[in-house]
C-alpha cells in the first residue's frame, strides 16, 4: 500500500528545496557534526515530515547531509529515506549509487575481509561491463554467479546472497526470502542497494565507505529525477542529452590544457578516477610482472581520500603493499622518492608513486629537474638485473594547468599519469567529475585504466560532461585571476601579521607556472607548554574562520573546496581533508582558497580586525 502522505510531502519538498541541494558539491563545516554525519540530517528531516513542514526556510536550516556528494547529499538522503518508507525499512538500509557495479563490489569486499562466501544471482542480463573474471582475478573477490528465471526460486547458500534486478520504477521492492542484498538497477541513474534483515546491518557502514572512496552516491540531478518518478509512480523517463558532443569537447579541452596527445578518461569523481588508475595499474602488473610484489608509494599526510583509498586497495590484494613517502616540511620529495625506489628496486617489486604537486596543505613543489632525474634513474635488483621503472601518478588538482605530459615537457620520459578532481577548477565547484590523462609512454596503461573505469561503471554522467564542457575552456584564465587575488592576500597577511608562517608558492615558482590559489596559514600562538601553544593555535584557527564566515557570509564559507567560481573557502585540513590520516601526520593549520571573483578588500578588512583582536 502506497504511503500517499509521504509521497505528497516529498512532492512539496521538491517544490521548495534549496537551490544548493542540486548544485552544491561541498559541505558546510559550520553546520556539520561528523559524529552525527549519517543520522543528523535525516533525523531532522523526519521531524519536518512528522510536522508536515516543507517550508523552504525549514529545509534550508537542515544540517549538512553526510559529506560532499560521494558519501551522500540532501537529495540522495531524501531518496533513500523515501524508498525506505515505501518498503518499511530503516533509511540506512537503503543506499543509492551512481554506479551499477560498485554496490556488488562493496558486498564482495566486506565478505573477502570477513572470509564469507557470496552468491550473486541475477535476472535478465547483467550489464555487459560486469566482468566476473577480472573481478575475481584482479580485485581478488570470490563469488558464485548464477542466472535465475524466477526471483522466488532462491537457491539456499551458506553465505551472503546478492540479487541483481533491473527495475523500471523507484519505490516498493519485493525482496524474496533468502536474499541478503537486493540491488535494483535503474538505467543511467545508477542503482539502489537494499540491506535485508538485522543480521546484515553490520555491512551498512562498510558499504557506505566503499561509496565514499571508490564511487559516489547517485548524483543530485539523478536523485531528483528518481524522486520525481517515485512521486509520480511512473517509469523512468530517458532525457535528451548532447553527451557525444559534450564528451568530445571535454576530451579536447583536457588534451589542450595538459598538452597531452593521449585520450583522457573522465569519471564521476576524483576518487573514482583514482580507483580506476590503481586497479588498472595493478591489472597491468599482474599480467606483466606475474608474482611480483606491487608497492603503492603514497604520502601519509596527503588528502585523506587518496591515502585511505590506496590503503583500502592494499588491504584486499595479497601482493599489494603501501610504502610511505615523506614529502612535506623537513622532508624533500625527491630524496624520499630516491630512497624508496632504491629499496623497492632491491626487492624487485613494482613501484607506483602517488604524489601531489604542489603538496597539500603546505603547497610545496619539488625541484622538477631533480624529480625527473630520480624517476628516470636506472636501478638494479639485488640479483643485479634491471629494476622495474616506476609509474608516477601525479595529482594535479592544485595546478591542473601546468604541463608535465607533452613530448617536450619535464616528465615526457617518465611513465606519468596525471589526474585532477573535477569539483575544483575543472568545473568551478559545479560537479564532482574528475579526469586523468597520460603521456605517450602510458598508452597500454591507459587502456587498462579505461577497462576498470568501465567495469566499475564510474564514467562521468551526461550532466557532468555538460558542465565540464562549459567550464573547462575558461579554466586557465580563472587560475590566473584567482592566483592574483591569492598573492595579494598573502602579501597583505605577511605585512599585517609577520609572525605567522604562510605556506605558499614562491614568486620564482609562480614564474614557472605554479600559480595555485590556495595557501595555508600557521598562526602565531602562545603558552607555557607545547600543549598550551597547540590548544591556543587551534582556538585561533576557529576564531579566524568563524569571523570570516560571519562578517562575509555571502562569500566566505567554512568548506573544503578549491577552484570555485566565486568567494573564499576556509578549512582546517586536520579536521576535513585529512580525516582518515594518522593523527601524527595531520596539519592543524588554516587553509584558505580564493577565487577569481571575490571582494578582496573586504576580506583584508576582516582579517585586520582578527589581528587587532588576537
């Protein structure tokens, strides 16, 4: 029986929802309690439903839902809540995905680590990108795969039973007895995973974490389409798009921006493309270097998602290990790479290096000639044979305009793959789609990466391509203009608060083309002990951010972002981007990112007010 009251309420919510529910890719940290991240939004939304309150002001006052749009966002949360209501389930038992493959991989990952068997049943046809052999042989997952004609004829099984079915509508689902996880596929919109029964609720957090790190939730636009079909109780309508033209424009723009002649790949998020890179490279190593250890070399204090994802991949595959790469502060990236590569060469292992240039959050750039030389150096194994040369996986999110990949560029002779988070400069914060591109030495690797992007059903959506097609042509100019604002603001802070330590590129690096619009600020502190000094600094960090967002609410935001079209975003990396980083490697400093379009003089005025009241 349909819950007409609920459906009518959702209809009103969709009429009155804040514009940001559809367009915002970042989350406001001032209305975000991480401990309650997965419950607070829906608890308060449920209260509004009980009061039949769908007023815009009430919806706008709801706290941040989950985080970014990877783990979840308002519209995906409302969709899951609505479907749960239709099926008399808890909202957390319903999890939407932009991908149709990753929900299956999420269950398989949990069962691999728990040493539990899985049978995957499906009606009709599986998506043609679901490659069971690759999932078994490269991802290391174990399962039985069976086609069934009748959903009611579920074979008994000692382990988890996953049932995959294509569905025309969103809403009520009949989950047969014996099914632990029901996955409904919904065309271009993605999929919905139902966790069935109390015994399987321990999977929920792990499934959500896979969605956070290896894919994204169903996008805001697609969640809205799903909610509209749910309210109308009608089949999914196919919408017209110019995806072929938009995709061509995006790929052409990326080639121009990166000075690369190879075909780029575009994914639903930065972490989606990074996952495809890692699995593609592992696939290549398994085939070409059979039996050899694979070492993923990653800075321990880099962006939390990158760090966490690499370690999660290593946890699932026996011969993959993480090696820490120390890059910031007193550590020199080039020297650290040299040390690590010498060790890995000695072991005759396969080296894959992930590094950000500039680094985050300390905005440091290594000597590029030295970097090229250390990556190009021929090394020997303990047995005296030539060691496997590294692949350099370069996170260019902070400076996507710098050329590394062209035939005359600095890393032309090193196997290099560059990637960037699309929620930053590429889209100006309007979508999460990320991309990667390689130099001429990576042709075979890029084919493997494309295979895994396809297998995981993580390619960018039609709307994401449309947004990138619109925003990429202006990206390089926006980078120039935002850098000018940032350099001006940094110089002002140096003059106003000379005791502060600012991490930003030098004028000499800017001349080389490294023109980020983000800097980090280590505020001067006081106290009798190190603990007192640290506590005082952390207090000052929050005072500065709160003053900025209070005095300039239309421009200054307490958010994690970079490359946005307008305004100024503030964060503390240790409590946001470094969320899963080890405590000792976190940076309790302020990070600010400026845009090309902002009231710089007002920001200076408010910062001066902060200094005067320190």
